[in-house]
C-alpha cells in the first residue's frame, strides 16, 4: 500500500468555530479515493489554539505551556475529524511512533501535535518519513507558496515549483518574528529534504486538488522537491 500524508491546517478545519461541513466533504473526498492508498492525516489547532494562546500570552504564560495548550487543541480537532472517518483510529496517538503502529491497522490514521517547539507541519513530515510516504500534501488557507503574504502584499508572486533549498531560504527570510505566517516551518522542510518527500502546498478547501495530486502528480498550488 502506498502512503500519503496530509497536513490539514488548523485554519481550514476551524475558522469561526469548527468547519464541520468542510470536514464532512473532506472525509467523503479521501474515502472515495483509490483504495490502494493509506493516509496519515495531521490536524492543526486553528481558532481553538489561537484563541487560548493569544489570551494566555497576555498573562505571560510561558511558551512551553502555550505549546502544550496548542497541542491539546490540535488533538481535539483531530478527534473531531476522526469521528467522521469509518476506517480510522478513535484514540489520538501522542507520538509519531504510535501513529505509525495505527497506520498498520487503519486506512486513515489521524493525529495532532506531539511535542512543544514545532507545529503540526513538522509532525506531518516526520510521519511521512516514518511510514515511507513519498508525498505530503500541505493543505493550507493559501493556494500555494508566494514571495510574500498575498493577503498583505499585493502583486506577490506565486511559485509553481521550488527546490528544497529555495523553500528553506524563503522560509528563513520570512521567519523573523513571523511565527504562523511562514508557509511551512523550517524543520519540516529540512526533514522533507533529507528524505526526498515531495510537498504539495495547496488551498485545502479546494477538494478537487487532493484527487488531482494523487492521480496526476500535478497541482494548481506549489510543489516543493
Ligand atoms: P498548528 O500546527 O496548528 O500551528 O499548532 P500553526 O501552524 O501555528 O497554525 P495554523 O495551522 O497555521 O493555523 C497550533 C500550536 O500548537 C503548538 C504550537 O504552539 C502551535 O503554534 N504545537 C503544535 C506544538 O507545540 N507542537 C506540535 O507538535 C504541534
């Protein structure tokens, strides 16, 4: 069986509350896909994480605790998504090791974050590496990687393809104080590079993109690799 990992950005799974309609459509899309694929799905924290983290940051709660809170938010979102999937784990694994074990049993393995200090993009890349996935789909709220944030800088250039080194340089140049605005965290890009995992950065709400990638290897987003 071929493995594919999807990093499902928190911003598409929850914006104004949980995006349940999207979750259901997403589940239908991946369930109808070719049965020879198995999926690892890593879910972000979205509004739940951001609301708690920004509120508590004002009270000088330390970053390690804020990360733990973020991790709990990602796991809640992961559990919500897995409740819609028939052939998936109903207990959310807390490590990539445990997720890898689940992936031997279920067609869909759903998880959130693991440790403080990174985001679910890194978890997704580690899971991809662990279960030998050649493809990682980074489903975000932007339809690819741009030279600048297209919502803030008009005329930003969208890249159709980037090498790992180009993507790493771009992330480095944007990472000063940018936090969640970086299209993918640096650790994730470095892990993808060392294991030659092809990353597709797509607008996660565009459900047609998932099948297109799996069937043709092409995307309207950005390919890193
Ligand atoms: P996300 O992966 O959703 O972070 O985890 P993000 O990339 O900042 O948010 P989106 O996807 O763009 O909306 C939410 C928060 O949980 C903590 C971090 O604080 C992160 O910002 N987290 C998550 C960890 O500390 N470790 C993990 O493995 C995952």
